[in-house]
C-alpha cells in the first residue's frame, strides 16, 4: 500500500473551513485557477507577491509552506526513525 503525500495545494485546502488566516488563504487559493501547483517556496512567494501587496497574505503563505514542509519531513521520518525513548 502506498501512502499519498498531498501537494502543497491539496494540503492547504484541508484548512478551508478554519476561521484563521490559513483558512482565508485556502479559500483564496481554491478560487484562483492560476495558483501554481508547486511546493517550491520561492515560486509560490513570487507568485503571491505579484498578486497582492498584502503582507499578512505573504506571511501566511510563508508560514503555511513551512508547516507543509515540516509535516512532510515528519511523515517521511516516521518510517525511518528509531522508536521514542523516555
């Protein structure tokens, strides 16, 4: 059985019903048919900076990408790590 790792866009859309900046960003991305299907932080930041001057949106996207990357790294490491030791 293969586990599907979601793309950044798929991962972000999981937050669409949250009442947070991340939820707002998710709603905006869902409406934007030209939002890149990429996980490259530089490409995504360049895109969003060309779409809006809003610094809150820029910081939210940057933090979201960092969370996505951390979640991906954690997921990858579970199959290769030693058990938790107290």
